[in-house]
C-alpha cells in the first residue's frame, strides 16, 4: 500500500520503519520540511515529503503529532483525500509534560480522538497510542504466537476500522475492536490498557470489565493516574 505519515517522532518513525520493511510505500513528513528528515529517511527507508504530499500519498494516512499541534495543521489538508482513506490518530493528551491544559479534554465529555476528529474534519481511527514506540519494531509476532500483544482500535467508521485492523495484524499485533471513538477512553493514558502490552483475551476482558460508558469515578481515577505518571516522567527527565 501507499501510506502517508504526518509526524516523524518516535511513533511515526517506528511505524515508517516497520511498514517499509513490509514492502509498503511510505511517505513521511514533519512541520519543518522534508529537508530536515534525511536521518529519518536513512533509518526508516521512508521518503521525506511535505505534509500535503504525505496526506495525498496514502491509501492509509497516519497523523502522529503532539495533540496541541493538531489545530495547526492546514485546514485543507484532507480536501483532496478520498473519504474512504482511513486517517489514523495516535495522539495522547499530556497536559503536564507537553500539551498544556485543555479543559474540553478534562470534563470527560470528549475523548482525545473525538477532539482530533472535530479538528481534522475527518473520521479518524484511534490506534498505536497505547504502545511504547520502541515496542512497535520489537514486539510484533506471527499470528497465533502465544503472548502476542494486542492493540485496541476504535473508530466511528466501520470500514476504515477494518482496514486499519488488518494493518495492525500485518505489523505483528492482534487487533482488538475498542468500539466507537467515544469508547476509546478505554485506551487513553491512565487506564489499565495504556502501555500494558496485554494479550487479546486480557484486553478484551478488560474492556468488558470497564464497560462502554466512562463513569465520573473512572474519569477521575484515570486523570489522577496519568497526572502521577507525568510527574514521575518529569522527575526522571530532570534527574
């Protein structure tokens, strides 16, 4: 396939490398221009392009940039992209370390990807947000292998979700349906699924236990969990 990646950070680069190894044609972009991506191109095998070129290249498009930068993307980025092209969102809300406070994401009314979907003006597929970037090239296993890591996939577009789930499987992970974007809170930071590298049966069981609708108690608990994690990360980086 032709796959466009907007964002050349840890997740974007890891995906580019693995997808290129699988034989896909990958175009990758960042906000600073293709001339700044020479090292990424050498490491991943992807072709550096502009953001607009990455978006127009894909049969699947991956948007993997800091959440706070989503509104800065060109408003017409997907104007000429067919509606049947899935747009993957990998973003996470990190208010302490990176994004600053975004009150609309702290009320519990919107999930992170619902907010992204509103800003992009396209239905998105939430995936690759709950796995460490370094695990993308190291933890993929053949289908049926015991202990294979599962990744949750959520979207309001059933056809796009199926295409993306097939790509997840190709990368060596079991794809678990996490329902609609409104249910994707179950894979956000602070939840038991975040960074846990669970198998498909355990991830499915966790989602059944959590239920589809986020309660106020769950929302408060997971915000607190994530804040603690961010503080620990900040302390570690400053030491």
